[in-house]
């Protein structure tokens, strides 16, 4: 079953699915800045575009991630992302 997720008044949309590798979402982020929370460990991989992330753990510098690059966030954490153009991503959960 594919589930549709929509956040921030439609500025972030994703499709959630389960494969042999586990639960994942694939989506698009419109230009802007957004804060997310995790309920489980996430690996977020940028498919196309540049996504800037402010990760938990005392980080105060935004890091840029582009095509093929990824970052991880532990469960029960908040993190921020911002995009200057549309960005597509794949998020895997474990």
C-alpha cells in the first residue's frame, strides 16, 4: 500500500511505502525552511537538488547535501532543512 503524506500546507509531499528493505518515503520539498521530528532512525538521501540541513546534537552550522549524498538522524530528534529550489529525496526508516 502506498500512502500519501503532505506537510507544511503542501510544500513537502511524499509517498510512503514498504519494500523488502523496510519502510521508506520518496518526496519533494519546495523552496523554504522546515522543521521535522523523528519517531525512528532516518537516513535521508538527496536525489536531486541541494538540501541544507541543521542537524541535532549542538550543530549550529547548516550543511549542504546534494545529489546522492545523505545524512542520518536518530529517533526522537528534531532537525531543520531548507531548500532554495525544489529538492527530491528518499528517506529510509529503521
